């Protein structure tokens, strides 16, 4: 058995001892909780592990229990790793988040604390030989700076610039000195010069916050409009078509998009976890349950109310501090169907590790809602995205000169990743089955991929085999035959292979399907994270109800964002409780 399976089996063993699902114990009572955490994505698992470990080391006030509740029957949220086939040697696919870069120091610290630093491996982003198929022409990535080869009529000052150079050209036009400030900032970080890094970051923010497009502040402008203000239409089309993301129709806040670009190292080194990104929340949850925390799957939060007087009197009779809140859950089976059971839980502190969609589906007459919070939740917008993985009998792309990394196209596929998103489990397998992330559209590009036939995989079948640990994952959807045939046909067309053999297996995830509302979020124009984020984290002053998500941080859609938000909430909790 591989080390991966051993590690994940450890998580399963702890979970079995400390996890309750509706099928096992539908109306199981819980003791009065010191902390109830709702949402077992990366944010909830990180909070649970940190709090449980603090309690274990007697550095956290209160002797009450900590429980982590999750609507689905898996841990990980938008980190979801599945195996394409049976057994530990089957290729691994990340249906959600799939990479980090070395500049994300908070996340790398969490990876190390979870014992996974040794599992970080290079993630190939783009290779010069990989294809770009746009406007019916197939080029190699290294040819995108050749104005005689690309099918775009760029302006005089844009000719000869590759897409990355065009982005930097636009950023410098929008925020003078952007490229130099960014380079200096990351050099300072690498050298450990915190003061210099802070000065350059402050200089960037000052210039960005005074920048304007057509008399309108950059923060009130969409990124697409900002690009169109400083680049020609053909240059914007080139970025849109070759970049894999729909920047030409982007409605996100231009100031925040430039901020994200500024915080990304110019020559970012990307990495991933050897056996899939879901290993990170699994490892954190393993540590949480090993410390005595309770994991409850299949629990959908309906509402939060203040605790009844009877609950306070009962706690006083036991010599315990009174609970402040009552949480009501509906219990669901692994298919997301209601069992008809309800569970009411009392807690002193509630941490909601949820994005805006699930929050807004809670009872609006309960906590923590206010008109201000509803307006703040609307400051971010969910971005739809799909991923379609195809398992082929062989890595046919190697015959064409491609090994790993990304290809892009203006076809509905938008992005392809040779070899999938994780390194093959056995590099010496030669001609064995090989994985392709065949389609990764996001934003408006998802509109042409309506897949009414997508359905959960049948447990135990080849198409439905396996979560990252090798066990069947009945929630992982299999696409309909028409979707697979269409994607395969487009892949063959893009590579000039009309006789390409059909794939063996397929796996599909639409991040706009319930219980999800999008793959990530972006800031809408007119909003500032520095103002909104603190209000959302603690929406009702005086109440011990906090919200945790990447969505309302400067880094929405990232693990770095959710970790920074969780750390801020943990600091606020320590202040409330007098923890030093």
C-alpha cells in the first residue's frame, strides 16, 4: 500500500471514531459546544485543526467541545481529488483547486504543519512547445510574440509582445511603475527585507488607488474596460483567446485584479501536492479528529438563533458557562437528499466557513443577518467554471511533442492540461492509461457546456471509482455521453487527429451546480476589501458569530485568502476570550 493510502487511511480511521453521518445516527445528540464550525472546506478544516490543537495544549480558554459540520459527505469543499479508475496506481484528477505558487507563504506553512511539505512537486504551467489554437490557427506558445505568425492585427506598440508582456504593458499604463514596483517587492520578500517589501506594496497601493480610467477611479472600473482603455481591441482579443480565462468579458474590479497580479511573483514557481490538493484539508481534518474534535457529515445548516433560557439554566445547573446560540441542521444522505431528520445544537461560538451562496440560503430572520451584511455579501460575484477530465488508453500527445503543462484555445475547451493536474502515480508506466484535463472553461465560456446528463458516479464502477484514497466517491459526477463525445471531437480537431481513439473514462464537475454557486469569486467594481472584509468577518458586534472565506479577502478564489481570513478570525477570537 502506498504512503498516500496509508495517510488517508489514517484520516479515515480517526474520522470513523469521531464522525457521525445521518445514516449512522440520524438524531445523535451533541454535548454543549464551545465552538461550532460549519463548512468542512479548507477554511473550516484549518480553523478546526487550529482550535482543537490549542485546546489540546491548554492554550485556549474553555473546556467545551469543538465540532465541524459539513453538508456533503466529504471533506474538502472546492478542493476535491478523485481517481480515474480503480487502485492506487490510477491517475489522479483535481476537480477543484489544483496549484499553489511559492510566493504563498501562509499556505506553504499550513502544508508543512500538516506534514505534507515533502509531497510538494512542480506544477507545469506553460511550456514553449505546447499548442495555442486560436482563430483556426495552431501555434506553439513560444510563437505568440511573432507578429507574422499570430492571427491578430496588433497596434504598432503592441507588435512583438507576448501575452504576458501585453499584460505588463497594460498594468504599467494603468498604474505607472507597476512592473518595477512588483519586481522590487518580490525581490525584497525573497531577501527577507520586510520593510522594503512593505514600502513597495504601499507605493503600489497609493498609485493604484489614485489611478483612473476615463475619469473613473480604477476601483470603479471593470478589468475588461481597463484593458480596453490602454490596449487595442485585437490585443485584448489575443489575451482573451490565449489566456484561458475570459478577460475580455470580465466584470471584476480592475484595482483588485491588478492587486492580485502585483502579489504574484513575476516568475512564479508553481507546485501541487503529489496525490492531489484535497490531501491538505484531509490532513488538517485528520489532526482535528485525532485531537478529539467531532466531524459531522450530511448536516446542512438551516438557521442560527440565540439560545433559549432553558438551555442557559441547564448549563448553569451543570456548572458550565451558558450557550449563546442554537443551530438547526437538516440531515442529508450521500446523494444530498433530506432524511427528514433535524438536529439542534447549542454553542458558545459559531464560525461559518461558507461562501456567500450557502450563507444567503440560511434563514434570513436568524443570525448573523443584517442589511449591512447582505450588501457586503453582494460585493463579490461568483464565477462559474467546469472541469472535464478524459482518461485515454495512452498519452497520445507525447507523439506530438507535448509532455506536461497547459494548452489554450478559443474553442469551447478553453484550457487543456496534458497529464491532468497531478503527476502520474508511476512515472515509469510508459504506455499506460493517461489523463487529460480536456476542458476547463470559466465565466461566460461555460454557457455552451450545459450538461443535463451529468450524474453522480455509480460506486464500484470504473467510471465512478474512487476518491483520492481509492474508495468509491458516489458524489463525483460523470458527464453525459454527448458531452464526452463533443469534448473528444474538439480535442481531436485542435490537435489534427481525426482518428483519435475515444477516451476510456470521463469525470466532470460543474461548480455552479448545487450545493455550489461558483468555482471562485471576484470583487465587483466599487468595493474595497480593506473596508468590507472586517465587517463580514464579524458582522454583528458583540456576537460570537464569525464568517470565514476567501471570497471577501484581497485574494478571492485562493487558499491563501481563506487562510489569511481564518487567521484574522482566530486573532479576533483570542482578543474576545483574553487568550494571549
